[in-house]
C-alpha cells in the first residue's frame, strides 16, 4: 500500500492570489492544510454624501468568504445592495472572512450633511413709513441663504437693509450642499404717508385691557396687574420691580369680548416654567406648554373662541429658573395677538397690523390718552413708565410716588416714539402737570429736559436718556452699537403741551391748578400775580402759560433755539370760544418779552355741540343730526376764525391747531350714539374739517380712533374703510358702514 498525497488536480501556483483567480481548490489529505484567502473586489456607497434623514445604498463585491458590515454587525451578500440611513457622518467597515479564517477588510465613509435650519428671520421694524428702511436679519445654519425678492445672498446673523415701496413679503431660502432646503418669510408693512394737504392728526386711545383699539401686538402690554390664582382679577400677587409675579399668579389680559376680530390663535411665551390654564372661560384653551432648558423659555398656543367672555390666564407650579423652587413666579410673559391673516404677530412686533393700517390717513399722532396725562401723579422722571414694565397699563409702585397701584399710568414715552417712527408720523406729547416741580413755583425742569434728550438721542435699557452721540463728552452718550431705545426719527416734529385742559374740570390737574393759583395770589407772587389780580381763573391760565415757557426753554437747551418750530413745537392749549382761556398768551407778552418766543401754536378743541344735549335727554337719532348741522351753520365758522385771530394777534409762527375735535355730545344717549353711523354724519364731519381749514387754521387732531360711544371714528379697530366697498368719493353716493371714517378718507385722499 502506498501512503502519500492524493491530488485531484494539479496546478502550478505562483501565488495565493493567482491560485484563487484560477479557480483552483485543493484537497489536502495530510495534516498540512492549504489556507484560502478571501478577496474584496469593490465596496462603495451610492451616494456617498446624503442629507440628514436620507438613506444610501452600500454594495460590496467579494469572493471566497462571508461578509459582515459594521457598525450594525450586518451580514451582507456579494453584489447585493444594502440600504443604510446614518444620522451623522459614519465610516462603514466590510470584513470578508474565508472558511479557513483568513480575513480582509475595506472601509468607506458616508457623509451626512445636516438639514438646513432657520433659527429666525425678522424685520426691525416690521412696519415702516413710505420711503423708510427696515433691517432684515436671518439666523440660519447648514446652508447658503438667498432672500427674495432681489435674489440677495445673505450671511447668517448679518443684518441688511431693505426699502420696499409697498408692503412686501420677503422669503429666505437656505439650501444645503445636498439640495435640501428650508424657508421662512417675514412681512415688511409699508404705511403710506398721508397727503400733506390732508393735515389730519388722530388721538390714540388709553392703554387698558378693554379699549377697542387694542394697540399693542403683545396683549400683555395692556394687561392688568397680576392677581391671585383663585381670583386673577384681584391684582394682589406679589411682583418684582418690573411687575412680574414672584409667586403662582393669574392675570386679566382682555376684559370683555372685544369682537370676533379679537378671537383666534395667540402665541404665548415666558421666561421660566409653569403650568398654564385659562380661567373661568371654556372658550379659551391653552395648548401643551413646551419648555427649552437651554433658554429657560416656555411657549404654548392659546386659542380664543369667538364667544369668549374675557381672557384670563393662570400660571401655577411656577419656577423662574431651573434651579428655582416651585412657586417663584415667571417673567417676560408675552401673548401675541392674531394678525389680520390669522397667524399670531411675530415675536418682537410692537403694534398690531390693524392699528398701523388705520393710521395711514393721518400725518400726526397725539398720545395724551396713550400716556395717561389726565390726572397723572407722575412727578419723578425716575418713576415714569418704562418699556421694561410688565404692563403699559399699570406701572409698579415707586417709592417716590403716591400712586394707587391699580390706577392706569399710561405707556412709556419710548413706545410713543417708536409708534411715530414706525408710521412716519409727527408726535404730540403732553407733560404731566406735576412734572415741573409740583407747585406754581415750578422748581424743576428736569423732566422736560430729560424728555427732550430722550427725543433727540434715545434712552438706555434703564430708561435713562442719552446725553449725546457716541463719543461725546456727556454723562451718558449713546453706545457705539446705537441706542437701546431709539430717538425720534430725523425729519419728524414733536408738538409738546403742558398738561391738558387746565380750565375744563377734566382730571385732577384742574383742581390742582386752581389751588396753585389761589396760593400764588395769596403769596403775591411777583411773576404770576404781578398786577395784584384777585382773579383765580386768570392766574390759572398764567400758570399754564408759564409751564409752556419752561418746557420751551428746556427743549431749547437740548435742541438749540433754532430748532423751534422745525423740530420741537411748544403748544398752548385753551378753549375754543372761551377766549379768556388764552389770556396766558397776554401774560407771556407782558412779562416775558413776547408769547411767540415760547409758543409755536395756540390750540383748541372744536367740537360739534347741539341743542338739547342735557342730562336725561331723549333726543332721537334724527334730532341729534339736525342739531349738529344747525350748530355748525350758526357757530363753526366764527369759532374757527376766532382761533385764527388769536395766532395773528400774538404772531405765533405755527398759527393754530385743533388738539381735539369731533362730536361734542356730553350726555351719551341712545340717539347720540346711533347717530354716529347715520349717513349724514359724513357731511357733518367734512363740514367741521373744511370750515376749520378754510379759516386758515392748522392740523386737526380728531378725537379719537375707536370707541363704542360717540367719540370714535369706529366702534373698534377691526373696521377698515379701504375694505368697505360702500365708500365712494362723493358722500351723496356713499354707503360706508362708518361715515366718520368716510369723511376722513374723503379729506385725506380726495382732498374734498
């Protein structure tokens, strides 16, 4: 018997590789074994670069072994594609192992490109006057940005300026290198400038939770003080210096149903954590609250149904920071109202789109109510309302003020300035009667000087006015990055008046000035009572005129006297027809070298009265209309001419203006209210405005934008004269729902 090797096939083998390629196999019958090596012909990914969330195919071609793919420990077959969807860039390793244990490997990388992400795309300001610019800023990652219209290449975080001629929607498109895209849009609303010939102004309403103008886009800026969880209306919650609750609390945001337009989707956000619920109204629902630990910010959607009664929110399980104990409150609560289009206003939007749209037919804004001048207790500049306050309706108590914390304190001057800037309108401000020292002696002009500085240079985060431009030698110059709160835009004018209607019995200022006049007479004040008059009313008017003088001097110290009229315009207000109320001009003439040095214009309030407007009257709608028409025919032209004569007598550069005016129904009966929508009311209003203008008088500030009584142009801010198909140029053929608005549009647009 032969003992040895038995070979099925003999091959000449130069190498292991050629052996395998030749297809040779060997059977070894002895203890010595021939080792077989695997071979990888190819290993590829198609595509090798993918977008996040996408997949790719891996294909391996190999022989003489079995394949395993890592990560995943996946068994693969030669030539058979395998789909993978990595979430990050990943290296895949293929290992092919033969039956004899020999192995070979190959590695490929699949690059995952993150999806393009847009953190924010904003416009500042979101509403501009025609001819003005807005700054757009896009914050994005993982791609290149293009903004249309304009096909503008943009960089993340870098602002760029746009000056649209009309309201424009700008769209940001961010594209990654895989072609994936993300988009966001922002609207820049362009408010047309009212025709110069219109010469119309408007009085902006009081900031509160029931006013039909609902001025601020963030409803929290008009909310009441925070109250308890059990009774949010009681306003008893402990709050910090800005008015934010330091405990679990509730708040009344909108009192009463302000109309279907005020229902819809609101966007809620706040700093801290809380459980949020509506209170006592099933028509108001709060969606799930989302919390970001990175920013300590909570967000939710609040849905307000058309039949809501009032809007309350309650915050429980509150924590100011992640490290705070439960029940420590929250801050920076914002509740953005729905826009005309139904979506909530964008974060950072100050004023509602409805308000801005309604202001386009006016060239100036009077904010006496907006800043709550009547009955103001403000005397210390440091205690005035600030933009940082939780609400612009009620400012937290300050040590220097004897103030009822539940009283309406009005909005900050900073917001009034921003409203003028965004709309491109001149601004009319009233200074509180106690702001010049609190007595007839007027011991301080700090308030007036600070106001002038604020208007010229802006203010810092604490409300301190800047004292000059960046780099100037003043105590508080503007920083290099620009003012925190902007000044009044160049080219706009500011009318400034001391208090409001000191003679009329309106507000606590009338009782104050009467007391101060009596004190000046008793003291035989050398200036106010130089002629030893015993007439208290005469000295009251002198006190008002002296306040105007001091304001004019304070503004001159900031702007320079050459800006008198061209920038700042001191106004002395008095009563149309009661010509004695203008006697303060005579005091300036005789005691201070001339009224025209300090008073740019005299102002009055031409209202349309009517016979029978007395307590308990039962006048019908028709009787009210006839009464107003008769009053206009008998008195209006002579009153308008009398006002013009006042300016002529004292040589006032700005002539005369109407700080208020409109319907004068003192006693609001059903007939008087219904008469406001009578078609004849359009002619009543145009007659008023035309007679005022034809006498040579200046701008007419109508009173006011909205109210449910006889004062407003409409009952609420939702009415849009431009959307009312009943309006035509000539009133004889018009059928608009709000005829007073019809008159405003006729004057502004048609010049009738």
